């Protein structure tokens, strides 16, 4: 909405001429007396409180004082005549109005970020900030190999790197916390697009001298000896946490083979899981690419499992319909070259 003098076009609900200031608004929109004018800072403050559900933590993330943030919320809610938060002890949860506010505020800030990025690309394609997120294991070996290359090509582009599990990365894309994330499919949200970086195999690993290690079979289209997973039905397994992509794939394998697995250990740490396999603690599953970058003290054997094997697509993902900055496209190319 805008204030102005003079004539206006007929797609606005205003008289053709007025000598005083007019409040203009689009047809078919609702306008209340005392309607608020907000800036991007206001939106950011409310989103931060919704994220942390705590005034002190939100204020710290915004680099402002807790009293300043408290007063801001009180004044905003008073001006709106509507509560955005319910306070339960020190926890702030969103009301329905707050949920709608945060949803629309997130959309607005994402649009602003895309506009800033596009304008930056037009004005100067060698300056900017790119937010990139990886699963923790991927980051340990991909970042040291790809960041120096990117920095040598675009020294004035700052890379803001985040590491989380794949399930969290999806929500980070949708909220605008990251411009770009790399992880294995599948993607749950229809609002995320992706580019395939590589096709990789999920393999069963066991100690090299394990009695079952001799039961692998040569099969067409299998890079590794094929193993009938039913033969390991009574073995202890080391698996990742339920929210991790490899664990979700492994669960489907167990279901396909009608196996009720003996889960000896659940761990987020892929390297530790592989090392425990080498020490005969159990069998496990891992993406073949990870094994190339894990230095084990004792060797392990890899087997294809599934029909005839189990593969995943490693992708670069971003919000559907969003503007993908030039620097993001260039970084995707570098990651593709690395893999």
C-alpha cells in the first residue's frame, strides 16, 4: 500500500482525483483502519522468536537485547490488536495469527533475498554471499576439496557453510536458511527442486574375515559381489539414526527381505560405524563414496544388496521456483567435477 497525491489507475480502489493524501490498495484486498506499515526487520524478529521459542535466544541470534525484543513484540501485538505468541513459562509458541504471520513473513523475506541476489548478479557477478548446506559426513571430505577451487575463482563471494542431517536440510531450504543443499534423494517436499550430481551405491560392509564374506556372488550390473541379505538375518547391525537417508533405505531393505534386524547400535557417525564394523562389532550399510574417504585400521568387504543392488541419487537441491544465484550454479559445477 502507498500514500500519494494525484491521479491513479483504475485497478486501485480510489477516486480519480483527491487534493489530499490517499491510502491506495489493490482491488479485492482488505484494508483496516490503522493498518501497519512493517519493514523487513520486523519480519525477521518475529521469525527468530518463532524459531527459538525463547526471547533470550532469539535476541542473541539477532544481536539485540532481550528487553528490546520484548518491547518490540509487545508494541507490535498492541498495534495489531492480535496476539502472535502464547507464553508458557519461558517458551513462546505461535497463535494461529502468529503462524500465518510467520508463513507470509518467510515468503516475503525469501522474495527479498531472491531480488537482492538477482540484482547483485546483474550489477556485479563476482561479489556476494552463498549459503550452502551439507550432511555432516559429506562436508568432511567435500568441503576441503571444493571450497579452495571456488574461492580461487570467486574470492569476493563469501560461502556460509552449514552442516545438518538430510531431513533438516529440507526444512532449511524451504525456510530460506540455505540457498543450496547437497544430500541423497528422496525429497519429501514438492516445493524443492534438484539437480542430480551422481548415482551412488549403498553397500553392505562386514569384516574382511567374517564367515559370511565368502558368500558373495558375481552378478551382472553389480560393482561388488552380490549378497543375499537373508543370510545375515541373525547378525548384529550398526545403523544410522531414523532421520538419516541411508537408514531409511536400509529399513526398506529389511522390510523387502522380511528381516527383523538385531540393531546393536544406532549412530549418526558414519565413520565410527564403519570403524566398528572393521573391529567385528557388527555389520553395517554405507554409501560407497563415504568409504573412499574413511581411513579404516582394518579392511572391510563391500557387497551389493537388493535387486540387484541399491542405489541413491546425490543431488543439489534448492527451493522450487526460487532464483538460483550465478555463484550457486558455479558451485554445483565444482561439486559435480569433484564427484
